[in-house]
C-alpha cells in the first residue's frame, strides 16, 4: 500500500508529508483547496508526464516521493530484481522536477529512467478520474484479470509452457530445413571436396614430417660432407677408438701396482671407448640415411605443397585437413539422411501443435464460462450506481492461427454499452467521464481480488450524483477497501462518511504566499467536515445532526 506521500515545492505546496493507512481514505476540501495538486503530485512520482508549471513559483525545483509498504510476494519485486535494484523494507519512488521542465527519477535512491518509473507506478497505483484513467482501460490487462478471476492461472501457465515447447520444435524444424536446403545446394561441391580430400589422404603430423625430410634433403650434401669429415677425424691414423683401447691395455697392466688409484681412470676411459664406438656407428647410419636423390626431394616437395595448397583453399591449417575431410563427409551424410531427420522433426512439431491447440481450447472454454460469471457480477453492480441502462460484456474472439500466442487462441476485451440496445464497444470510447468512473468502480469491486495493484485512487467518482446513488458509490468503495487500499477525492457526504480515515485539504495565506495543507481529522473534526459538505459554508445544527446520522449508519 501507499504508506507516505512527501511533496516539496509543487504548485501551492511548500512542504507536505501525508501519512496514509490501509482501507478507505477520503480526501475532502473546498473547491480549489489543492486536492488535484495532491493527485498531480502522486502522478509525478508514478512517472506521469512532467510539466514545469508544477514547480512552485520562485523555486528552482520541486520533488515528490511516494513510499510503499509491499508484501514480500508482490509481483512488483520481480521487476525490481530484474533491474538489479536492491530491496529495502520500504519501496520509495521519487521524482525531482526542475523549473526548466527537466526531471530525474529514482527507485530506492537509485537513478532510473522515466519509463521504468512509469512501469513501476502502473504496478503499484491505479488512478481513476472523470477524464483520466488507466489499468483496466488497457485491453492488454483484461485477459490476465479474467484468468485470475476464474482461477485459471494454472491452466494459462500450462498453455504458455505448451506453446513454448511447440515454438521451440518449430524453430528447430525451420533451422533443419534451412540447413538441409543449403546442404543440398552445396551437395555437388561437398562430393567434389570429399573426393579431393580422399585422394589427398592427409595424415596427422604429415606436414611436420615432410618439412623435416625436405630440410634434410635440401642440405644433404653439406650434411654428408660434415659427417664424413667428422668420421675422418675420428678414424685418422690409428683412430680414436684404437688409441683408447691401447691406452686401456697399458693401464690395466699396471693397475694392480697402483693399489686401486687407476680404477676410476680406467673406468672413464672404458666408457669413452664405448661411447666413441657408439658415436661412430650412429654417424655411419646417418650418413647412409642421407638421401641425395633429387627425384625423392621433388616428390616430397610436391606432396608438401599439395597439402599446403589444400589448406589455403579451405582457409585452415594443414593440421586441420584430416578433420576437415571428416566434417565434409558428415555434411554429405546429413544431406543423405536429412529427409528422414526432417520428417521426424515435422512429426514432433505436429504433436506439439496439437497439444497446444488442445490445452488452448480448454482454456478458451473455461474463459467463456468465467466471462459469463464476470459479466453477471459486474452488471449487478451497475443498477445501484445509476447505470441501469448500461451493459458490461466480456468479448472473446478467436484469433487467426498466425496470431496464436503463449496466452492462447483468443482475443479478450472488456466492453460496455451505456444505452439499451446499443452494441458493446471499447470502454474508453463509449462511456462519458462520470459514467466511466462509476463503471470502473463496479468493475474494480468485482475484480478486487484478481487485480494485484495494491492502491486505487478515485477522483470525484461521485460527480453529478447524490442521494441513494452516492450512498451506493460509498458502499462499494468501502467494500473495495476491504481488499485493497482506496483513496477517494470526494464532495459527497455519503461517500465521505464511508471512510476509515479522513483527510481534509485546505488553502491559506502564509508569509510566502498561498499554500495548501492537509490535516488528518479526528471524530469531532470529521463530523464538522461532513456537515460542511452537507450544508455548505455555513454549518447548521441540522447539518451536524445529518452528519452524525451518516457516520453512525456506516
């Protein structure tokens, strides 16, 4: 509910804090006292269009804060979470308006866009006046309200999920068709590439191996010359190996006389002899492996260049060629198997579509039953509100299959006729100002528990009526206030007497000019205000007695 409204420097208000409570709160006061300023200020905090004329004369800026106390499960918190705005004990919407017409918006002191503030305001407060109304005027809200009124939310959610499953498989089928069509267009190319890569038969690691062989062969003569020179050095004269063996024989003859001091030397030279022999063998093998055949070099280069040319053609590294062949083969196989896979998707799509139609038609049938009950309940409220000739009807029309959506197969709208025999039409276009406010009251009374908006404001819903009709309006406002917080601006004593709380708006002179103030009335003050509303400027004893009668009758 709306807990507090704080206004600074707006029109005739310099500084005003209005504490509000649950139930029915009535706002009364003389014409021109500033009741409309309160509503304009509230609208500003809820994201309404800003007008620089709202800033109090002589001030650089004005501001309005609306503080709300919401239950933890209210749908609004989801919007706040989506915007990553931290939750606090109280929710505060604030608007600062400069005298040049520019404004800034805040939610819980975090700067937000005006559109987000407006979205938040629409979820928290609904204002109904003679010439300005919202919420129920928007046909987009009617379907959800009808579903909630008829306890159809679970069935509606099931319809949404079934629609989502259908559209998901439809998207998959469309993608498969497009892929298959493209693959078929490329089929000849794919076959050519697969055949080409099959003939090439690239192997993993082949490029590196060929490059190494090519490098070896290109420098074969120099390598062989160097290895031969090394071999000559190792085998010249007696050769290193023979000299090491001779040295070992000399040392082994005298080893016993050295008392072990030559053992390490002998071991080291023995190892040197073994490694020298091994090195000579390796050098010989490598020399024999050097290939100086130019035809072999040409074949290696031809193979290497063929691999690299194929890689450039397909814009991949040579190392990816083996995998590329596999991928092209898979695409080719997909073309060959595409028809059966696509047929399977089409069958699944048909099943999902049938499931959606079944649940959507069931939802449509339940909506039509619910609409009958809603129409009956709303029409029962119109007579006492002096709208006996008006008719309310819920219009449910079948949508074209191309317009089916997650909400079902129906277009739903609340419509009215204000004259007997006249066709139903959109609410905003058919009803006049006074009729519109009373009609909205009737609809709100019936839909009170179905609508999540916690605060309703009615601006002079009693305009142009009196007596029993005004009493009927007051009674319905009181009923409505049992489910939601209701604020009503009224000139009717019958409506004013119904309030659980009474605020009086007045205007007075101050040192800075004319200012509007607001006062919470006690029982005695309330009696006096109701009496003023009955008799006018001069309150009579009879008016006070009538006020007591009205207040005691509630």
